[in-house]
C-alpha cells in the first residue's frame, strides 16, 4: 500500500514550509544585478568582528571588578583562598596587604556574616605565637617580640601570651648576661656615675628591669640611685643652679614617676623658682639690673612660658630705657645707645622704651644745635639765652613739656654747655623744688603718668635726693590702687601695665603681692 493509499488517521500529518519561488528568483536576480551588495556585506562583517574583539578586551580588563560587583561571594572566597595560602607559606603579616592577616580582614570586611575569616584570624594568632617560639629558640629576640605583638593584637589567649613573654624575658636576660649588667650598674652607682650615658647606673638598672621587672637587686639599686640623684638636685638648688637641678629632677621622674622623694624635690624646685623671681624683682627695684636679668633668664630656662619672669625681663628693659634717658641727658650718647639696645632686646613692645628713644633723639638734637668747641664768650651768651628760655617756660608752668622747649630741657642744655657755671647751678636748684611740686600736684590729682614724669625729672636732677625713695613708694602705691580699680572693671591690659610700673618703682610696696596674684589669675587662659 502506497502512502497515498493509506487512510489519513492524523498521526502522520506534517506541515511543510511553503516556498514562494517567484520572490526568491526575483531576489536572486536583484542581488546579482546589485554591484554594491558584496561590499556592504564585507563592511558589516568587519564591524561585527571589531565589536566582538572590543567586547573581549573589555571583558578581560574589567572581569575582576565586574565579578566583584556581580558575584561578591566569589571575591570573598578568593580572599579566603589567598589568605589560606599565605598562612600555609608563613606570611602572616605584610604591609603590602598580601599577609594572611590583611587578607582575612579584607574578607571579613566584605562579608561579616561568614565566620571563615574570624576562624582564619585565630589561626594566624596561633601561628604567630608558634613563629615567636621558633624565633626564640634561635635567639632572634626582635622577631620573637614582633610575632608576640601580632599574636596579642589578634587576641591570642592572654595566659599563653603572658607565659611566652616571661620565657622571652628570661631567655633575653640569659643571653644578655644580666648579672654582668647588674654588676656594672652597681659599680657605676658606687662611682657616682648615675646618669648621662648608657653605662651610667640608672640606665643599666633600667636595662635589667626591662627584662626582669621583679629583680630585687635592680629595684633596690634604682631606688637608691634615684635618691642620690634627687639629693644632688637639692644641692644644685641650694647653689641657685636651677637649670641643672631641673634637668636632674626631670630624669628622675622619667626613670620612676612614683619615686618617694620626687614630690619633695619638685616642691623644692617650685620654691626655688619663686624665690628667684622675688629676688630678681628686688634687684630691679634696687637698680641691680645685671643680676635681675640673670635671675629672670634662669627661671625661663626652666619654665619657658613663665609669665612672671617674662614680665620681669620687660621691667629690666624698662629700667635700661630709663638709664638711656639719663645718659642722654648728660650727653653720654654712646652709653645711652648701648642702654637702648638692651632695652629694645628685653622690652621691644614697651611704650617706655619708645619714650626713651625719643628722649635720646631729642638730646642729640639739642647737642647738635649747641655745637662743640665754642669760644667762652659765645658759650656764655648761649647759656644766658637758654636760662632765659627756661625762665619763660617756668612762668608758663611748662616744667616738662613740650619736648625740647620745657624748662627741664632748657636747663639740661645749659648744663651741657656749662655744668659748673653758678647761674646754671642756681637754675637747677630753683627748678628742683618746682619739679617736686609738680610731682605732688599731679599725684594728688590722680594724674599718675604726669606725676611719674615729674618724678623721673626729679631723679634726673638730683639722683641722690633723700626724698626720692618715699616719692617712688607713694607712686607705686598709686599704681597699685589705680590698677586694682581698673582690674575690677575688666581692664586687664591696664592692670598688667600698672603692675609693671609699680614693680619698677618699688617691688616691696604693700599690697603688691596680692595685686600681682590677681593680675596673674586674670591673665591665665580659661581652663577647658
């Protein structure tokens, strides 16, 4: 039976594609007649190949970042695998990130839910302690300490770490020959060589205790050596050698901050510093500027930010400025310039130094106008002119001002020309009571700066006048009173200036210590 003769039961029914032969023939004819089609096909093929190659290159370049973004689990597993290999190779820690510790920590940072990284870090800690033990067996002490530190950082059991640390110290002590070190420390101690070099007693005792912290001979030796060191510091304090004493006390504190004699030594140093400040202030008041400066500088060598010592140095500078004025008034300009140089170095911001500079310049101008080598007749004539100008200034009450034209300035010019002339001496004797009266009037009116100017002129005219100490004391009391009043009103800058002026005039004036303490408290920076 042929296929056509079999009945159609539906099981062998197929759907054959129907081909439109007419359209196919027409397309073939069109393709054959189009000369551009092969070129277009070749161009399309080339572009396809280029796109595929570009995709392959990009895939090769960015496969790791893409994998990290798309499959983070793969990145974590890769880090764990790398960490395992590093651990097996003994690379526990590496600054470049290739150590087992760094790799496990990186994996842990990516996925905190997985515990493989934590387990790996514990294995690193155990292996670090094992490597430390190996290094200790080969006397590689630095490496053993490094591995022990790594094990502690990774939280190896503390008992194991402490036990190994004790073994390490004992082995180091044995290897270093600590008995010999202790003997050398004892000998250096007996010779009085306590500090200053590595073979001194205290550094050697410290070396023993670093390896055997409980060794009794080293502890007792260090205790005795520190006591001797602090006794030497006390002797230096008694000789006012503050810098060396402070250095020894600082070294003692570095070796043992809890030494029983240390608080007493520190208190003695503080007392010595305060005594040196007070002595320097008395020297300033007494005009002993060289020892005053040395004392203040000694305090600053120990406490560089000591406000009282810095202000004391400024007072010394102001005193040198006053000396410069007096030297210039006597036309000793070389000495005046020398005093001014010291004043500028110690008190560059002080208005009193500026005032002294102006006074010296003014005296130099007067000297220039007067000239030198004048004939006697011309000199006498000029003296008479100056004394007449002085009398005119007196009549107008211009005792100290204006600069260069005051009675005081005219008298000083006349003294420069003929200091022994009777008329000049008479004028000086006449001006002195007027200057004293000026001082009393200005002080009574609370014009404290003008009163001080009169007092300075008084001192210049008669430096040994018996009334000057009392005048300076009263002026210092006025500065304290006015300064206290202004301090209560919140004017700390004026109060500090008043304190300086009072100290310059009389460092022992009543109430000065209390006023100084209040000014220091007001100047102190606020506590945080």
